[in-house]
């Protein structure tokens, strides 16, 4: 989230062909696995692939976060770490981003980039005290990409659905956190939420006593977190 305070392939098959003639006397060439092209991994930051080098190996979780209701977006990638790794991770990110004017902890914002390292609020999965590295692009990713990401998260049957959430409108923050333990959390924020609707959302979740979901207010903003998997 924003670091101001520091942040189907469908194969169309034609009709089946007739039986093929196979000359069993002619051996087929061997298949070499190494000849198969490796699938290209999508960049973490399509808008600035150079930042992919910031990825933390051996992270306790990875997270993608989008923030912004207007055209100027903040697109973040986050990595959970044991607090004992803070120094190592900070030195690595400082060395990587020094040419761009970033140096933690003194300077976490430069042109089109925001970086932060520190504690964070746990969601519905709590593994004890952890820190996280947050690396964001600022003002270069598109609102359309943010909306696509939010739509993908909202397509889950465990996402917040119903009249109250529709009344809240479109969230301005959406995130997805994948833990090394295979648990997956998603979350949303509705800014300046209607107080009555927000209170009803919180009360409804509380009466269900389902620890996979929670909601709370921070000021006038409603934050919702849910367990997508398992």
C-alpha cells in the first residue's frame, strides 16, 4: 500500500484428421527436453521491469498491492522477512536503487518510486512479528491495470459481495498476499466509507465468528481482509 507514512487459453481444434501412415522402420528423432523453450515469467513491474531485481529471495510471503482512485497509481510489490534480515535486505535494496536516489532509511521516495522497510499490520494470517520490504512505482502504472487486478480479486467467491459492499462503491486499494505456507489473503480499502454501512459490515462479520474474514475502520476508511486459500 502507499508508503506516504514512511506505503483461459482456448485451443480451437478442427475436425479430426484421418488415420496417419506411420513408417515403423524409420525411427522418430529423440525428443530433447532442453530444446523446449522455457515459459517466460511475467515481470513483477511491467511498467518498470528494472525493479524486478528488488525481489527478496526466501521471502515469508509475497504481495502485490495497487493504490489510487485517479490516474496516478501506486503499484507495489512486497516481501515478508524475519526482522533479523532487515540489515541484509536494506543494504541490498540501497545498493540496487542508489542510482535512482533511494537510500533507506533516510530517503524512501524518488522520481516514480517509493520504497519502505519495516513492520506491518497482519491480516487474517498471523505468523508473529515480521517486517516487509515494499517497493512501488508511482505515477507510471495505469488505472486500467489497477481495475483489472481488483476485478480478478473480486471474482473469487470469498471476496466481499452483497448490497453493503455495492453501496460502498469501488475500493481504492486492493492487495493479494501469498504466504510460503500456501495461504493466500486478499484485502481491500474503501476510503471515506459511509459510517452506517461500514458499521453494518463489521457487525455482520463479527456475528458470523468466521476468522477467515475481518473488517475494521482506520479513521473513516474501511479495511477488509479475507482468506482466499485454503
